[in-house]
């Protein structure tokens, strides 16, 4: 496994990339699929690659599913608001302990809230 970090690309909303969507719109679903498979940089993952992948908790999705605002989520589970924002905006990576906590919050939010309130 490579130790090279992933490349992040930040798009400028004032200057979006140009795309010829009319060309894509004119293609059938089969043509789009064939074009995607023809791109050597965009090949589908193999079964072996999929088996090695591990799901990373999506903080915003968990929070939204619980119907909480950022500050409510942070307070309920005993977390700093800035940390939750950093996780959601991917300014700070999730360490193994954070991943474990978020998985438990996702599955048993009331249990975590009870413990955090103690």
C-alpha cells in the first residue's frame, strides 16, 4: 500500500471546469458505460479491492439522520463543536478512536448520549 497521501482538488466556484454535457446527454446509457470503462484512470474496483475496503463513518450523514444541528450533536455526545465541524469538512481526519465512537453513535446514539451526560 502506498504511503503517498491522496490528492485533494479544490474547485473554484467562480471558475467552474468546462464540460460538454450536451455530448453526454446525447449518449445512451450503454455508450456512457462503455466510455467510462474505456478510461484507464476510472476502472471499477475489483472484488478483491472491494473486500479490502473499510467503510469510514460519514459524520454529517450520521448527524443528519439523528436530526441534530452541529452544536446539538457535539453537546449531546460530549464533543467539541469545532472538532465535529472539522470532521464534517474533512479538515481533520478521523483517527481509529473517532471512527469507533462514530460507529457506536450511529448504531446506539442513546447509549452514547447517556454515557456522555455522566
